[in-house]
C-alpha cells in the first residue's frame, strides 16, 4: 500500500503492537490472519491519510501517454514486468489495490477480503474485478500484452 519498504516495515510493527494490545478483543470464532490483515489495512490507511500519496503523471510533457519499451531478455523482462506491475498497482484506488493484493498475493477469499476491508463480500468481488480491469488497461497502455 505504501510503496516504501521501510515505511511498510514500520507499519507492520505498529500492526503487531496494536494486535498485542487488543488481543482480548479478538473473536476466536474468526481467523487470526483475517483479524491481523484488518488491523494492518487500517494502519496502512491511517498512514496514507496522514501523508499525501505521490502523484503519478499520466502524460509526458507533449501530452502523449508514456509507453514503456517492451523488455527483451527473460530475467530483465521479469524485472521490468514487476516494475510495470508495481507502477500499475500504485495507480489504483487504495481500496481496489488492497482488495486485489489480498486476493492474489495473500490468497484470501472474497468473504475474507470483505471482512478485512469492512465491506460486503459482493463489494470485495467488485473491487477485485474493477482493479483487474484497470490493471489490464494500464499494463496494455504501457506496452504489456497478455501473450507476453
């Protein structure tokens, strides 16, 4: 969510401190991971609210969209794809980015995503769907196609 590894480490530490302090409030009928993800999400959102997120320009100086040159070599291509995906994720709305990361990086179900984000399951599905569409649009505009 932050795009800054050192800030992410600090927020992870804050998350565990908050969880420890509120351990008595944990509902044992729920999954511990969902509870921790919820605390981490809220901690991240609070940090983002305190600082303005960086603005990513959509156009270069000529008013034309910037298109990344397609990478060539396999290891280089993988790193370039990773950077392009990170940039595309950074352009998503915060709630959409959180939902798609919880789904594909953390493997949570839509029900669990809804619990973590405090939204209905159907809204979690919608967030993931919209995030995927936006990621596909941004990645295609950057020169990445599904067949690569």
